[in-house]
């Protein structure tokens, strides 16, 4: 039996609207619409950088699925195609959250 593969359906803006398990021939058959709207995705991220999720964007130039960014200031790491903070998180053992208003890490005080 053919191995099941994961395919992400893209809308007209290359945004993932669903991910299904399907055989490649089933996708190519056109039963689910234009096969060009379906891109294979891999659970382990071995190809296309990241496993596709709802709301991810498929970037054709990078051949990568890129998740939505939470913060406007964060930048895309070209190697991983994941969003990273513009400043490194302090490594002093304290808890920090990103604060977009100051565009820096802010210590989380525990009660």
C-alpha cells in the first residue's frame, strides 16, 4: 500500500487552510480541486523547513512553510524559517516575556 502523505491546501494568498493525510495520486486526481493548490508537508520538518499548520504561509521562493508571527518586531531566521526576537533573551535564569511596546525582554516577577 502507498504510504500516506500530508498535504496542505493553500488559498489564493498561499495561506494554509487545511492539512490532510492523502495519497499523492489522490491529490493529483483533482478530486479536491486544482493539485497546484496542494503542497506536501512533512511532520518532522525534513523538507520545507516546518510542518504546515493552519494560518501558515507557503513561501515559494524559500520552499518553506512559515508560521504567523506574533510580534511585528520579530525577524525571520532564514535557516529555520521561524520567527525570532530581534534581541537575544537574557540567560540569567530569570523568567522573561517579550514586550512589544519596548521591543525588548521584560522580566516576569513571580508573586
